[in-house]
């Protein structure tokens, strides 16, 4: 049985993903208002999405799911490289296209890593898995190599949210849903809204470096000392955790809304990049900042509405069969 509260939450998150990419590509971080919006979105949306992915993790399907992500990662890496090269007029082919995730596809690459790591870490203990993920999130920044390569930085920086979702996510979700039907319904939602406003105020006044929110660079790449790097990373992880709870609390105000979008988040995530890149290359906005933001909101709504159609999800599922079917046949032969 589907959890409609979770579907609504996923719908909000995927909209924020699309909206954030339109904002970043069409307006950028230059304006204080845009910076505040983007910073608040990036502080929350991917940690929250990864937390939800942890809730939905099923250990019995870990290998099948890893192959599913791989079956989409390989063709989409190729397609995006060709697509980007077509519009820019520069197609540079090399094998790095498959091992260096392109833009949004770091998430598919990371899902493969998180799924495999979680399967083996849980064999030790839940506590060990969570502590290991926290330590790696902090200490990956000490590594001497470029954390952007192979999404190594993002894989480990965001890993605690996935593990926490796997171990404690259902409990957290149940508590928030209980509050949604209890006498604290309005209070919880109001506190969540105030929490989001507090995070926005923090982003506005600190003018935080976006690369701390991407989780993709080491401390040396961010040009900070080890002590400062560890402190800032822990602080950002705490803020993101606070943001996840705040957004879950606000979600209760929208229960039952946009469920179709929440069900079909995968095609929206994988395909919206084509739309964003195409529009951003040909239609650069140059109006008042609030009008520019409104344009991005409208484009995001339209993109989500079109790409949430079941047809695109079925297409992706069929696309994945090029790897899943031969693999399934192979395992049957081995038995």
C-alpha cells in the first residue's frame, strides 16, 4: 500500500530539484534573492531526497536495484554527453563519460554506491553503519584527491542521510504523520515553516559558498583549514537534517496533493535536464529578479506536469531491460 504522505513529500522535493536547476541555469547565484532561494533549496532538497531513498531501500533487492541504476546510468551518460555536445558544438568523446557522472547523474552513480555499501555495512550492525557514514562524511574532505571525480565527495557527504533513512526513516515518518492527525497538527506545520524561514535567513546573511551545499569538494579545494572544514561540514549536515524535519512538517499541509508527481519522480529527475539545458541556452532571462523567479516557477511546473506522465516511466523501465533481462537469465542459469 502506497504512503500518500510520502508521495506528496516526494512531489515537493522533485519540484524543488527542477526549480533549483532552472534558477541556477537561468539566473545563477549572482543576485542575493536568487542566492537565498538556491542556497535554501540546495541545503535541503538532495539530503531530503536521499533520506527518502533510504526509507524506500529494500535490502533483499539490493543487487537488482544496483543493476537498475546502472542500466539507466550508462545510456543517459552517453545521451547527455551527445546532447550537450550538440548544442555547444563540441563533442569530446572519451571513456570518462561513463565514470565521471554528468551533472544530475551523480545521483544514479551515488545510488549504486549507497545501495552496495548499505547492504554490506548492515551485515555488521545498524550502529556501525551509521557511525561509519558520519565519519566518512566528515573525513572525505581530508582526502588529497579531487572529491568531484567519480562523485566521491557527494557519495560520502550525503551517505548519512541515506543510512539514517534506512535505519530510522520509517519511525521518523510515522511520528510526523501521527502529529498530522493529532492536536499538534497546526503547531508542527507552523514550526516547520518557521524553520524553513530560519534556514533561508541563515543563507541570506551568511552568503554561504554553494560548494559546501554541493558536497563535491575537499577542504583543500574549498581553501579552508582542516579544523574549519570539519566544523563547517558538520554544521551544514546539522542544518540539512533540521531542514528535512522542517520540510516533512510542512508537507502535512499538502497531504493528498500532487501524488502522481510523487509516484513518477524518476522520469522527472532523469529527463528534466534536457529541458533545462535547452531552454537555458536559448532563453536567458533579463528582467526584474521577481519576474525571473516567476518564469522559473512556471517552467518548473510545466516540466513536472509533462514529465510526470506514466508513459515516460514505462519508457525508462523498458530501457533498463537491456541489462536487467540478460542478468536475470544469467542468474537463472547459475541455479
